[in-house]
C-alpha cells in the first residue's frame, strides 16, 4: 500500500507508518538503501524517528545521524542531520 494512501485512510498514523514514511523520505534524500532506525517515539503530538544512514564523504564512508519529525497526518515537519 502506498504511503500517500495510508495517510488519507487514517486520522492518526501508527509507529510502523511513521517509520515507513521516514525510511522512504531518507532513501530518496540520501540516495541510499541502508537506513538504520534506532527509535520511533510519539511526543507532543508528533512522531520522532531517529537513526543512522551511511554517506560518502570524498570517497570515505561515514555514518550520519538523523532525526525526522512527522506530524499525525504523516507530513514531515522537520529533519536534522549530523555526522557521527
């Protein structure tokens, strides 16, 4: 089932849906298939998805930490990235 369809079917999204939205967003934005989710938590009416993904910095592999904030309707509200 496509994510956009899930967004319109549910009034509030689940933990699994929040994680799936974040993974699909990160795969497109970071151009990688390897996304490691460490936590998914609901706080103050939003979902916070945290984890790491690999990046290539001038030919050297690095890990990048991310945090994706998703609202109850499934829209990404903010992102934060930092090198480990």
